[in-house]
């Protein structure tokens, strides 16, 4: 069997202008990046079509370390919908170089369900991540410069600064550092660190902004820290948001590429899902809905993270409402949640599937709480047995939900035609606008409690002394009406990665609460969440190579 990159390189790509024609876009409206990539102008967004057309969210059960194939399924479903005559666009996040060179690999799908050019998208693409990184670090430099500058000093207290630096790489050595060493001419020494670019608030801001003006406003609202007399400092106080917006003037435009079967794909933005909202930009989603009758998009990790944040934050902010949710499940993950060891997931084990199906059950209950029709997509692996698949289908049938086997990795759109028909039926029977899990105007504690008890299944929430201090700070800054973007492990419905399946009789512990005033949400942090991952003992980077002709190998 060929690898993902070998399959991708075997496809003869169409010129991007031919992909644009399928969407009714003239070539002179494209900002071309070579023959196979282009940026799209915001003028293509049509609010009437956005409201009329059909948004489909792809999410998943709680994943195994390798993930359950949401991106692959999103692309395959898009191919399947186009095959049955529905004009469909897939709208996805951009990959971060951290996972590409780390353990998880790229984010362009897999097998015969990919977006292309695979190498470009997984590496530098059109430079959006670099622009976010530069805009973020510009603010970092301006902060330290203001501390050093006595003439125009804002009196920032270095001990209160919450803004770090970022780079798009897994590098654990940069998590905690000291800057300003080297004498009086080299700045004021202080502790800080690096986050990965996907965890930057600027990435979250880019993905929630309506347009360039809204982007500039949000960038100005970034909370930096306090002065020595306890007055809050925002990026606008440093006159930073104008230059930061200038660096992002092209990054705010969505990117047009193609699928293996030559269908349009829009890729834009890439925030983490266990820290930020984990979905592509509002602009890209609206662009897709303006250009296609159906739009398939995905939200990171399990439905307790990606889908909850997609609905309670992104959809609430942008007035979007999915007509259906596709919940991706794998037999492998159900075995894992049923207690099977990771090394045995390819072995038949109906008993473990039966035990682990409670995880799927809880996620389906959550989708029903949002009042959205669900379809379960069983992402087929060659190791799956008919008995194991029937266990899943029977459980879903008992809950009034269709479960459809989809072999998108091996067959592309052909393997998703039955899933596509089930999704169209779910869309046609849409219940209308979804029901949020909480009201933004509730107290911060009420919002956290709603997600913890309703979505995670917790008995309640406990707060550390530090988190209680942060609650008082949020109240003082007048930010209590912001939604909550809870940072939590993706490995469990709880905040303990060891509690697999459907945990019960547990409490969520909030250690601290970060303020993302520019993005427009609060980040309650539970468990141990890493904003700067490290590389594994055998990084994927060791397998990536390039020959003298410029052909890349080893990407996955």
C-alpha cells in the first residue's frame, strides 16, 4: 500500500483557476501562490447565502493518541457529497509544523482522502503561520521595549506580563526562559517563555475576526499585564495593533486548494483545540457557505472540546448554526476506551468494543443536548470485524442515530457515498438553530459548571486559590460576559487523561484562568496543559527527506 505522500504525489493537480471556476470565481479575483494555491478576497462572501446554505460539522469521540481521522473523513465526505450531486466545499484548519515534525504528522487527510498540494500545505503553505508568529512577537518586542524606554514608559510591571513569545515548532527547552540578560542595554531581566504558534491568542483572534477592521480592534484588546499602580495594559496602549494588523493583511484571506478528486477546499487558520477554539476562521466558513450549497468543516479533538467550542464560541460569535453533526468513531478507539491496550487495537476484541461504546454514547447525548441531528461515521480500518461494527450500529440504532461505515482512506469519495446520503437526510430534517450549552451573560462559574456537568459529565467544579484570584481579576476588568474556552486533555471526558470510557463521580479542577480579551473568551485551565509541546524520542522529522530534484518524502 502506498503512503499518503506517495498517493498525493501520484495525482496530477489541476490549475487552481480551474478549481475556482467550479465555484464561479474569476481568475482575476484570485491572489495566486503558484499554480495550485490561491487566496480569496473577502468580497466573495455573501451573507444571504451564508444563512441559506448547509453547514455540517465533523467531530469525533474521545480520540486515541493517533486521532480518529476527522480531517480524512471531512475530505472524504466532501468528495462523497459532490459525487451524489451536492455542490460541496470542505473548509479546514491549516497544519502546524509542531505536529508535522513531531508525533501526529500533518493535517491534510490521508490515503485517497486528502487535500493537495500535500507537501506545501503541511510545510509553509502561504505563510499564514509565519505572519501570526511575527505579529505576536512584534507585540512581545514592543512590551520589552516599553519597559526599557524611560521617556515613553507606561510603567508596566514586568512581574504581571502574561504575553509570551511564539514559534511554530515543538521545542520544550523554550517553555520557560529569562530575557533581558546582558546588562542595561539589553533590556530588563524577567521570566517568560515560548508557546507554539497555534496556541497564540493572535491565531484565535484571526479565526474569530469578521474582517480587517474587526481584526485590528481585537488585536488592540489583547491584555498584556498591569502597571505598577495596578492599571490594566492592552496592546492598543502600546500602539501595537496597527502594525500587527499590517503584518496580517494577507493572512486574513482564506486559502483555496483542491482535493484528490479535484473538488474545492478552503484552508485557513489553525488554533489548538485543547487550548483555543480548534477550528478554521469565521471568514473561511462564511466563504465556503457563500460558494457551496454544502460546507463540511471539522473541529479539533473530541466533541467535548472541538464541537463544544465550535458551537458555544464560534457559532455564537458569528451567528452560524450547523444543520448536522458527523461524529467520527473508530473501532480502535472504542476498544481503547473499553480497556484494551494500545498495542492490541488491531486485534479483534468485541468485548472491549462493547465496554468502550459508553464513550460514543456520551458524545451522542451531548450532540442531542445541542439539538442537532447526528450521524455516526465509522472510519473503517482493515482490522475491523463485522461483529465489532454491528455492535456500534446496533447501539446507534437504539439511540435513533444512523451509523454508516465509510472507507474514505482506501476509496476516497466512493467510500463515503452512503455516509453522504445519510448526512443529506440529517440536514433535510434539521431541527433549526442549535441550543447553546450556556448563556454568555451567566457568571463565569455558571458557564464553566454548565460545560463541566453537561458535556463532560462531572459532578461539579473546584477552583484553586489562584483560579479564585483570577476570577476576581476578570470581574475587575469587566470581562465576565465572555464565553469560556476550557483547556482540558483530549484523552478523556474528564480532566484526568487516565480516566477513559465514560468517567463518573469526578470533579473538574480549574487551576487558573487566562484572559484572551482580544479573542473574546476566557481560558479556564484544567489538568496539565502544554502550550509548548516537546518532540517525541523518535520525531517524525527524522523520516522527512528531499532529493536533488526537490521531491519530498517521509511526510504523513
